[in-house]
C-alpha cells in the first residue's frame, strides 16, 4: 500500500509542479519573454509543441494523447508486477514517468499542444525547449537505467525494497 501511495504522490507532485510552472509561463506577457535565468545558458521562453518528443510527429496531438494514456496504464501495470514490500527506485522512476506523461497529456487535451518553456544552450547552439513534465520523464528514464545497471550494493534497500 505504501508503494502505491508513493507512486501516486510522486506522480501528483510532478503534475502539480508542471501545471503550476506552465500556468506561470502562460500568464506572462509574451513581450516579457525570453527571460534569462543564467545568462543565455538557461532562459524562459514560450513554445508550443504540436508534436511529440523533440517536436517529432507535428500535428499529432490526438494520437499522442492516446499513446500517453497507454503509457500511463503500462507504467501502473509494471509497478503492480514488482514484488517489493517497500518503496523502491522503480516506484520513484515510474512515478516521475507517470507524472510527466500526465502533465503533457493534460496539455494535449486542453490546448492541443504541449507548452514548453525551458530553453538551455550556449549562444545559437540550443537544446530542445522542454518543460517540467519532460524533466520528470527524463528523470524517470535515468532512474530506470540506474536501477538496471548499478550493482545492488550501491543502492541496496531502495532498489529491492528490503531493509539491509
């Protein structure tokens, strides 16, 4: 039961932070953007992503929304198959992934696009613009990789859900 509550709490935290940040950006006057945070290395901008990851599949919001629902269901299914008794790295990873997927799904259903606003890079060399939901998804993927490749001795109780 603690694992399920943790999964939901983590996902809702990511969704809440994502929604709040997007609302703040949406409320800003377009004339005030971009806003430099760390010089031009990190700045706030306003971007509409009508596609998927890295702007691929432009104009596919309905299809991407349906895929998001499927991914969310799959994440919950994977979490339920894990046989740990406590919160594990898998729970944290799946919670951040689910929260990110839900955050972007809400945008697709409400706006027909995903609002992206974090722009990082050096000079004219820029990374893709993203949002906190995307950061949650990326964090979840990195945690899943850590869970898969790090030896159990490094993260014993958080990986297995068992106390040492």
